[in-house]
């Protein structure tokens, strides 16, 4: 991302407050959380989710796994929950990808680790979604046609924006966070039809 764009997004994230979010956006954010939690719960027993749990053997007490009693480090919870949220492919579709399937797992994990408020989570979602939307707006090309999976590409940056908001980072540090998130972006459509497609969402949430 260009330096000036990264800096502008950092300023936007640091300055965003609940009162600056249009009232009409609040039901959309609520739906994003509800939808994501629903598909995440529905996928708890899917092979991709079981493989992650068996392979990672998550530890820690920061955040819940799959909305249950078991906990893990926030980054592991985001990875596993994000993968689960996308594995059935019933998650929301917008901004050329699946924003909630990345943003919600990242926000839930980070917010629980920080003991953040529900209001902070709403602001974080708006920060992540608008960052994602701004990047899509600036790039008119369809990433699918070039072989890239937008959820993995934009998702890592959107999740970084959301977590920067939750942590109350200033503009400079928020810009640094999304720049690091951009370096973690990945996902190719050649993986579609395999378990790795849902892993793109999980890795974006983790990043």
C-alpha cells in the first residue's frame, strides 16, 4: 500500500468513535456478528476445524474457541474460529469477499483478551470493514480474475485495522499495524474446493 494511503487509514482508525458511525450501519454490524457466529457454530465438527485443533493443540486462556468453554491464545482462537466461519461458505458476501468471517473472529479473540467492551467491538468492526472497503474502492480490477482470493488479501489488512482500533492505537501505530497486516496477506483461488480456502480466512483473522 502507498505510504500516504496507509497513513490516512491509520488516522481514520485512530479517530473513529461510536458516535461517528451512522445509525443505519449498526444493524449491519450486528448482522455481521450474528451471521458469523452462526456459521462458526455450524462448522464446529467439520474436518478442517478438527484438523486445526489436532495439529495446533491450542493452549492459553485468552479467548474462546468456537464460542465454547475451551480457550486458547487470541491468535490461535482467531485462526481456528476464522477457518470455521468460512468452511461451509454460508458466510456473508460483500466488498468482493467475506468480511465478517475474518473481522468477527479477530475481534472476538482480541476483545476477549483485552476485556474490551461491546461498543469497542462495534467500532473495531466498522474500522476493519471501512478499511477493507477503501482498498477495494481503489482497485477496480477483480482479484479473482488474477488468481487471488480477496478474503485472504483484504482480510488480513481489515483484521489489523479492527485490532488496532480495539487496542486504541494512535494514528502512527495503527498505520504500522495495517502495513504489517498487508505483508501477511495471502490466498490464491487455486485452493478453492479444498480445506485451504477456509484457511485463508482463518489466517487473515490471525494476521
